[in-house]
C-alpha cells in the first residue's frame, strides 16, 4: 500500500521527487536479514541497485556488508560501513591504475577472468581475499540481455575453462579463497541455483575442500520465495567438505518496493482520441520501465475510473510514454502522479537527457514526516556538460 496517500503531497515541494519510505525499507531489510540468519548465510547489499546515503544508512544496520561493482562503490561502501562490515567487489574488469585503492577499500574480490587472476592476484592478496567468478554455463533467464550465462558471456570464467585450468595448474585451487556465481535477475525460485551448485560440485569436487567462502549472488527475492528446499540442498553441497561462509547479495529485493517517484502534471491536451497528460518527469528517470519493460505502477490510477489519460514524459523522445491509465477524477494542471516500486536503479541510472532535471531526493520517516535529502540544479548540469565558464 502507498503510504504517500496518508500525507499531503504538497509537502514535497520539488518534483520530480524520488521519495524513500525508510520504515518500509527497514522492514524489508529485516526480512532479508532473518532469511540469512535462518540459513546461516552472510547478507550483503548490492549497491548497484541504489547508493543513496539515506538508503545505505538504513540498510547497513541489518547486513554484513556491501557488494560493489566499481571503485567509486567500494570507496563509498568503505566510508559507510567502516570496520563494522565487509566490502565485496565483482566487476567485469579491474583497472590496474586502481589496484591500490581496491586494496584499501575492499575485503573480498571476485576476479572475473583467468587473465585478471594471473595479472593481479599477487598484488591484490596483500589486502583482500581473492576468489573467482564462475559462469556455470547453465542459464535460468530467457532474455539474453540480462543473462550472465548467455553464450560467449563476458561475466565469469566458464566452468569448462575453469576446470581445464584447474587440471593443468596443480596449485590453482589452493591459491583462491572463494567462488562467486551470479546468474539470476528477478528469479522467483532456487531450482536452477541448486543445479548450478550441483554441477560445480560434480565436475570439480576438490574446490569445496579449498575455498573459505562461496558467494551465491543476487537476483532472487530471497525472503519471498516459499520453497527454500533447493537453496538448503545447495548449501549442504557447498558445506559438504568443510564449513564455508556463504554470502547472498540482494539489491532489487531490498529497495524496489521502498521508493516512489512523485511527478506533477504540467500540460493537458487532446491528441486524436487520447487525452495526453505531460509530466515533469521522464522515462529517463525510471530506466526499469524503459529498459526492462516493467509496467509502471501508478498509485492514483483507478481500475474503474472513467477518465483515461496517456501519461507522457517531458522530453522530445516520441516514445517517452508511461502508458494509458484510468483515473476516478479528471486530472488537472498541477495534479500529482505517484509511481510506486521504483527503488531499484531509478537513482543510479537517471540521466539529464534534454536537460530535464534529475529527481530531488526525499526521505519519509515512520511518522510520515518528509525530509529533503538532496537535489540537483543547473550548476550540476553545467558541470556534467564540462562547461567551465
């Protein structure tokens, strides 16, 4: 349920506005914390979903650390958690100019390729536990755009190459401390995950006698999946030979339902047989709708409403359209429109196409009080465009 309906939207002075429900965020993170504790796993938050300070400061209280994909993320994670949590890194490629900073900010690094393993392991092990990201070559996604196990994938060492390399290099398995697999995106079950772990167990059982940790990645709504049996069996195989720390790293599952994008209607007109309502936001502020083609959730829409409007974004892109929605009452200039379930990737992937300003960032406390956390202005846009004068 949209808690924004319980407070005056006029208290949000700047739109578009990304509003974080901190109570809902805290509750969702507690659910994932319980899942991890029940199954003796370590819980990491995947920062790529959202790295807003107010979000990180809530999440850090219920996780064992942060999962990162770049130097900026590891540096921010290190500042947020300090010595109270662990920072994990997996990225398609390390930049050699950044190695010293990674050593300073990171506790665990999952190298993405054997070439990077050979180049950087000796340097990185001075400050981090080094593991390998493995591609199990067993897909569980239909869309190749989001499938780490797609043919010719750039993500992880294919299990066939991993096994071949291990067989040719006797000391290889003893030189890595962990394994990382990340193969899911919005998955609602653990069946394929169990098959992937089983495949690695059968093809290379020696690995489980040497590693100290196994990162199962994210992409699952861990706390909401009812059938945990495949996950439990996967854990049993991982820990068959020795006790191993198991990490999970949800991102979207933590934040998606905890944020709302509030926009204002700035124009209304008729186009053919449709009523067009132009908003002061854009699809470029909500990339999951454009890229992932998720249908937007409009809180004010009413299934039985007699007034239908096509909600359009404020850029010159013809396809900057959110869709057609029915409303109980006619919209007016100045009407507020609230998009729910936009916590994942909205902030990190928003951009300034056409110079339309980025959403202001607000937080909502348990009491319903709204606080402005930050906003962008013309000077930020100017710096983005590298205009010096």
